[in-house]
C-alpha cells in the first residue's frame, strides 16, 4: 500500500481504482498472448475506455506509478536526456509534460490509453506521484528534507538520488548526512535526530489526506530569527557545572541559624548603652536592630554563585542573577561609605600584638589561639560577639580573628577617626566562606537581609522553611558561651548572670589601663624588686595562669590594682544608688506639683465660667465648688 513521502501514513485507495488496475493488467496479458503485438492488426481486441467512468482526481498515485514504471523497459539512457524533467530537478516547471504521461505513451504494443484526459487535468494528476516521482519535482531543500524525514541511511539515500537523477550538488549534501551538520543553500543546519525531525507543513499534510491537487512546492527560507526544530543538548556550561557542584556540596554541609543582637537582653545586663556607643563610633549602630531568619537552600545557592568584581557583588537567588555594590550594602544598615578602610588596608600606629595585650594582659597574639574569654571588659566581649555574628559569620566564635581585633580597635579609638567599611569586611568573609569545604554555614541571616533589601527585592524565601533555633543572642546563649565571668572570690565585682540587678552600665575608657593605674604598677614593681627571695617565692603562685595551663606571660594573672579598682567602683556604685534615690523622690515631688497645678488651672477656668454666667443672669447661683 503506498504511503505519504512526508507523513508516512498510508493513502486510501478507492475500489474503482482497484477495478481499473485489474482491467489494465488483464488487457496487458491479452496483448502478450497475441502474436505480433508490436504491429497493427485488424484483430486487435477491444480496449476498455477507463477515462469515461472514473473521475481523474480519484486515481491513486501508486497505481499510476505501477502501470507506468513496471511496463517501461529500464534503460539508463532514458533517464538522462536533457529534455527529461529528471535532468533539472531544481527548476521543474509545472507546465511541462509529467513523467507519468510519458511513461504511459511508451507502453509496449503501441496502444496508448484511449481518450486521454486534458493536458491540464493530467498535470494535476501527475503531481500526486510517489516517493521517487515526488523527488523529481522537488527542489534541493525538499529532497534533503525528504531524506531526513524518512530516516534513510546514506546508501538508500544515494540509491534514491541516482534513481531520481539528482545533480552533483545533492550527492555532495548526502555525503555529510551522517555528520552532525548539513549545509543547505550555503547555511549550516544541525542534523535532526530521533527526537526532532523536519515536519511537513500542515497545509500540505491536509491536502494529502484529502487527495486534492497540491500546489507547487515552495522553497524553504530560513530567517535569522527563526529556530530550526533541532535538538538542544541542554548541556550546562563549565561555569554552571562548577556552580552545580558547589551547590550540592553546600547542601550536604550543616547549616545553623545566625544569631543577632537582642536589645532587651543587652538592657537587662546593663551593657546596651556602652555597646551602642562602640558601634556608633564607627557608624555601625544599625546592626543592633537587624534580625532575619536563615534558610538552607537559598543560602547554599548564594554561596555557590557569589563572587566579587570591581566593587560589585554578583550572586544568584531563586534561580535569578542579582548584583549589588558594596556601598549599597552599607546603605542597608546605614553604615558610612566615605573615609573608610577595608580589611587589607593598614592602620597607622596599630599593632595587633600591642592591642591584644592591652585587652587581655596576655601576649603574644596568635589568631588561632586567641580566645574571646580572655577579654577582660564585658562590653568588649559583647561587641566582639556581635561582630563575629554579623560581620564575619562563622561557626566557631570563641576565637578572635585579626579583622575582628582591628574593628574593636576602631571602636574604642574614636579620636583617630577610623571607620571600617562594612560592605568590604562582609564581602571579604562571604567570599572566603564560598571557597570553604568544611564546617557549618551560619550566614543565612545576612543572605536574607540582602535578598529583602530595596536594591534586590528577590521573591524571598518562596517555599523554603526557616532553620530551627533562636535567632537572637539571648541571656542563655551568652551564658553558655562564657562571655562573662562567674561569681567568685577571684572575680569579685565582675558582672554575673545570676545577679545582674544592681549593676550599672560599664564604662570603657577608664578601664582600658588609665595612666594613674599604670604608674601604680611601676611603683609596685619597684617595691617587689627591693624585697628578698622569700617575697618572690610568695608571689610566684600569684602570677600563675588562672586557666591552669603553663603560660610564660608575667601578666597572666589579674593586675595588682584590680581589687583596688573594683573597690573604688563599688564606692562609686553606692553613691550612684544614693543619687538614684534622690532622683526618685524628686520625681514623686514633681508629680505632686504637676497634679496641683492642673487642679489650680481647672479651678480658675470654672471661676471664669461662673462669672460670665452671673453677668448675663444676676439670679444665677453657681454650684458649690468640688471638694479637694
């Protein structure tokens, strides 16, 4: 059964066409049995007129081909004549005589079909030719499209091309059929595979099913903006492959919720004012009011794609690319952008070892061994804890890095006008986190802050759920991290979590080794040198390390003036309590005076109303005044 050369579906054959085919075969057999069939004779049997009963449009293409090509002798010379339409397959004119009509004229026996149809009707009928005949009237593009749509291999395609008498240009195209690309009209086209193929136009497929005459085949024109129906490999680029690998690695690692400053807790511990003063000295006091939740998948996507280029931070969130400048990051928290320094910029007169000794009375400074518990002042401890969470987010916060130590120096020395750039310090740490391969990830709150900012406005967080845990530095968290010293004889007067009620805000500047106490240390050291060896033996346990470890530092123990300072602090605290009682009594007196003044004003207003009422009506008697 014949099939469509484009869609591959079988064409319907009418019963009348089958009857006609049987009659033609019977007539051909009768001619073969008669002797001298090649000459004219009076005994020629009657020929059936097939054109009287059958409409020409209902004749099948396959039957016409079987009658014309099977009866015609095969000769290679007949297919290469210049007058044949096979010789010029690219410019076949619709007005030429079809090859089917020529084949019918050359039937052996010299008896063409009687009463042939009109020339125009025959041309329309000849257009419904099968696969081989269709390729005769096709252009170069159509022939290549035909071979690709039928999924013919190279040998079958060449055999069909030779049968159709194609020119050398088509044969040259077929040589590249097995390659990934073919060239049509000087253009490179990707060869379709099993999932994508050149489909026939919808109009032509409908004409084949309806068996109506087809119009002339149009040449395919591929514009630059149009896309060929070829397979896109969907292969990721090298950059996307690296990001995908990093994303899977970050998702496998542990994630912890990021901790933010908790103002009520700081106020309960009576350290909020001084902590805020430290952050205001560098313009970072907006960080004390920031709090965001952490999400696992968006944070991993951010770290897998983040990179810094010429002051612009590029990253990916919710399958979209974003960018934000370092100054815009500062604008989120209200940090200054001018006259600032970065993490790699040197500070004149700053030495980390000297500053570390002033804070802890320990030396030398080693970043990997510098413990936050070594800090003496509780306000410095809280400030460092907030910096370690919001500026350099990391899992291990018990140590002090060199960058954090530099920020603490700028906080406590406002007279030097040292302002660190928050965006540069933050991005410096985020880039290092994106290159890390181990440890927990604790920067989810910062990612949420960037995603919800006015410069990004990402659809955040979408369907993702936040990480469990407390996002604040509460009292329990600060106590568990041993940021403050416990109550005891050796820490008398130091802020304690168990009883922080009668404490006031800690002052920073007098505590950082004032000049008066440094002179007392020199006098005390001179007195110790004048004493004998017995006194030195008694002082050796005094200089032992309080942690029990062997320390070579002579300042490992609390300084000798520490107790004197705490006694003075307690006396000042007693006077402050007295002042507080005086303020309370004055406040009560002020409330009493305010109430009395309000009553006097009300009495004066009532007296004026009664006076004007009596002026208008002398018989008016005012009501008695309210009791006081």
